[in-house]
């Protein structure tokens, strides 16, 4: 989670947290915990897979055009700002593979304000994942 957050910080220039935090100043990113961990996913029984590791990319107020424009860039796989394209192509030291499998949209209320969030789900495979 720490390595993914560090890469996203470098790519987006935003504050990205490698664990859930109590408060954040948007725009920012937050990694949370995977849906499940599957052990022994290879024949050698040494690999693990983290399924559906969520990355919350928090943008502007949910009712702003700038929020829509930002999540459009993050979720478009052909955009220079594509979170999927960036994370899928990166090399990782702590794991063998990171694959962004989907993106959904949600809102996050911070200090009484509703912000638009692009939620990316990642599958992470490797001995050190």
C-alpha cells in the first residue's frame, strides 16, 4: 500500500495516504484495505493476491464541473492522467503485479461538504504484496 501511494503521489502531485485517515484536504488520494487476501495463488504456493484494494481519489465538490472533469481524466485509460494506465505499467519492488480492474464513482463527506470520488479497485499479486 505504501509503494502504491508513493507512486500516486509522484504521478498526481497530490497528498496520497497509504491507509485510511480521519480527515483529508481534497484533492487527495486514500488507500484502504483489500476485500480479501488469497494465499498460495501459484503452483509454488508462495504468491498472495490482494483482491479489490480500493484507492479513493477525492476531487472537488460533487456539484462542480471541475470535479467531473478531473475524474474523467483519472478514469479515461487513454488520458495522460489515467490512474489505470499509470499504475498498470509501473514496476514494483514490494509485489509482482498491480492491475487496476475497475473504477466507480462515489461521494465522500469531509467537514460537511460532499466531494466526488473516483474509487479504483486494484488486484495486487506477489510474495511481498
